[in-house]
C-alpha cells in the first residue's frame, strides 16, 4: 500500500481527471466568486467594486423574494413528496401481482426530462383546452396565475420526483430484515406499532438522504420553472437560479448575477454540511 | 384505535396507489394520444378522447423540422458525457483507493466539495469561460462542464465500490509486474462493471435531459440538443400542439423503449448509485 505514495504512474493517472475537474468545475466556482466583486455588463470592461454587490444583496427585495420563493418551494416539495414516496416505496417493496403491475406505471414520470414534464403539464393545465375544466372545483382556475403558479410548480415537481424517492424507500424497506416484524408480532405489537417503532426508525437514514436531495434539488431548480413560467408572472416563481439567469442574461447585470450565484453556492454548501456532514449519514455510506 | 387506523390504511392502500398510478400514467397517455390527433381533433373536447382521425402527420412535421439533427446532437453529447465521466471518475476512485497519501485524500475532498455545490450557481462564470476559450456555441461547451459536474457523485460511488475489492488482489497483480492500466483493465473494470454501467447510464440520462447548460452555452440551431429543440418547438408550433406533443414523445422515446425492455436496469441506474 505505502509504495503508492511515491508512485509517479499513479499520480499521473490521478492528475489527469483532477486537472479536468479543476478546469470544468473548480475554475467556474472560483470564477463565480471572483466575478461577484466586479461590476460588469458582460461586454465592456470590468470594474472592481469590492463588496458592493454583496451589500446590494441585503437591500435587494427581488433577492429576498427569490430566497423566500426557494424556501417555500423547497418546503412544499418536501411536504408533498416525502409521505407519498414513503408510502409508495413501502407498498412496492412487497410482493404481489397488483403491486408489481402498478409499479410499472408508477415510475413513468422518471422517463421524462424536466423540459418535457414542463411542456406536458403546461398544455394539460391550459385553462381553455386542458383537463381542469372537467374537474368541477378547479373549473375556470388559471393554475399559472400569480397566486397559484408557485403551488402548481411545486406539485408538478413532486409529480416528476416522487418516483425517484419511491425507489429509494423501496430499496431501503427491502433491506429491513423480515424477522424483526415477526418478532414484534410475537410480542403482540400491531401494524401501527411496527410502523412507528421498526419501519420508521430503520428508514431514518433514507429519509435524511431523500430529504437532502429534495432540499438541494429544489433550491437549484431551474429547467421546469423556466419552461413553465420563466419565473413569472412578474417575480412570482423566480427562485435563486432563475433570478441569477434573469440578472445576467436578460438585464446584463453579470457581476451581480454572479453574486447571487456565489450566495447560492455557499447556501447549498452550508445546508449540505448541516444535513449531511453532521448527521454523518452520507459520510458513513460514502467515505 | 391505533390498530383500527392501521387496518383502514391497509384496506385503503391499493386505492391510493391506484390513484397515483392514474396520475403518473395519464400524462403519458395524453401526450401520445394528442400527438396522433389532427389540429381540428385537438380542439374538440374532451382532451383525453381518442382522435377521430388518427394521423402521423405531426411526426412527419417534427422530423422535417430538423429533429434528426437535434436527436443526433443529443446522442453525441450524452454518449460522450457518459463515457468520459465514467472513465475519469474511475481513475480518481482507483487513485483514492490505492494510495494513502495526502495528495489523493485532498483531491477526494475536492469532489465532496463539488458534490455540494450546484452547477446552477456557476453558470455565469461558465458562460464567460466558454466565450473566452472560443467554445461558446459548440457542443463541447455543453459536454465538458456536464462531464465535470457529473464527476463528484460518480467518484463517490466508484470509491465505495472499489473499497470493497480486497487490497491483496491489487498487491498480487502488482507483484507480478502488472502496471496500473493493466490492473484497471483486468481487475477493476470487470469487478466494478455493474457500477460502471449503472453510473454511465445515470450520467447519460442526466446529459440527455439537461436544459440549462445548452440554454446558456449555445444558440445556433446546428448545435441544438433535444430539450432545447422541444422547447423551441413550443415557440415554432404555437398553435400546433399535437406537433409539440409528437416532439416530446420522440425526445423521450429512447428511454421509454429502454424502460420497456430493461426496467430493472433503468431503475437501478436512475437511483444513481444511492442505496
């Protein structure tokens, strides 16, 4: 083992992918941070303005609004996806003809890109030609109007990602030794107790992993929002990624857009540390 | 009382699941049926009705609008991303497992860092980089960062996998004079084939579906990939919704076909090495 510390061949093999990674990932990360100290319209010269962009973040109400949108969106996505995926995962983890057949169709949303999902629902929810007309309580509703757009996007996102989290729970539930339930049942525990005292505690690592993916995923959600609302109406569905896109590519405010990007990177890093680093779930599994 | 709730839940479960199945499958039915309608049929309610006149005209319109070009662009991008990300990540994981040196461990932490930082945060810098090295508006501008951002999770999964290989096996091959490339090819690759295929497929699907990078890093129709093309169709065929649905169906077709024939493998890959 120790010979590899001074193994030029191994070092060379290792440095090729590391160099590639440095140029395509680390450099853009550093570049984002660096750009956040400049005023730049993307065409002319850059002007070093120190922390002025960061100061502007604190006063910018579109920014605090985008942060709020990201937060509400993440919370809504978590509240909808977690219980449904948990239930479906446990259900599909067991044998049976109906379960197996239903599972084939239950995972269908996974096969579509966010772009496709956005387009499909855009037309299905069309106020004139879509399906809502046939659901009496929702008749006449415009799901992408200012008051409903965010909720609609959270529901469509959930539609897209519930199957993925179902897969996680299904695999985790299959890993629980069956004897535990038999032993509990011999001790007189019912299904209710078994769920709360065996299933849920043993699924805890998966719940944390799945929640982590939902939180970081929703924070960085762009494709579907872009296709369905482009952040509108107004700023109603502009989360942080959409906001930085609008700043840099529509308002030519490149330096400030990069500041929002750098903030997003730091936020994701902090959340990852909170959710994963400390609980050590991914640590145990992954390192 | 608690057991009564549990029992009701158990009886109710199949119906709730059936509800989800309908919700999951209906949109798929909707796009396929709509794509086979004439525009006149599309305007006739209800939206889920069979077409009065079945037609493949929409598929013809989409194929004649350069769809094959976009399709082959996507095939090229996704295939290159899948192969390059897996090959590079395997080298990293091999280095991490084979060496106890600080350099390798430090490198590994860089991938953990990259795992936590979302690609979306860096797009502005990526755009300026692509401009300055002259790659803007080429397929390479999409491929290179897609490979890079696919690496962290792939490296983490591979490292776990390679740690399961007993070090004695590496040592034995090394003593017999095998170089690293030989060990990689004849020991590591065969033993980790399942993880390699799984992560390759995972990264392929990720690249196939990506919209943000192409949106920011390309603009010409010649380098359009499928998500961009499908989105562009909604603008081109504003009133021809069946044609848009034909484009959506065609763009998802490879994955749907793969799902029909290799459901287990596809679902495994989509889990992306988790669990």
